[in-house]
C-alpha cells in the first residue's frame, strides 16, 4: 500500500487557474495510470482526467477538456493537474488515485 498527498487547492475567481500536485510514496510509480477525481457537494464522484504510465496517453472528462491538463514526473513520483479557465461548477474536492491508493483530497473553490 502506498500513500498519495495532494496539494495546490484553494479559492480562485472564475476564469483563474490552479495547479494541483500529487506526491506518491511507497510504491513503484512508473507502472500504471494516475487518475484525478473530484466530488462536488451533492454529486457523484467524477473522474476528471487520467494519464498512462509513460505520460503518452491522456483522458479528460468532457466537462474539463480543453481547460485542464494532466501530467506526471515519474522521476519525482508526482502527478499534476493544471486547471485553467476555472468555472464555479469546478468547485469540488479533488482526489488523486493510483491503483488502490487515494489521497486525502484538496478543496478547490471557484467564486463567480
């Protein structure tokens, strides 16, 4: 079992940007996908983005495509989610996921 720690959340105005980071430990990192999920109040958890082990393939939910960018640095055992043109509906707790490991989440709040 490994550990994931997210950081980078905060309060931002609509149209602004944030960069989330996910630091992994306790596992070999460069062997599997990394996912970012989010859960907004009163809503189901939503997979936002996925990146494969080598960083050569990505997936984005339709709601964030063109605004969010997922990346990873296997040497540092870190993954990132660059979020641009943020909207109030992006307000949620964002979680990093790698295999069966989950981070504690980081709150993103976008004000209108």
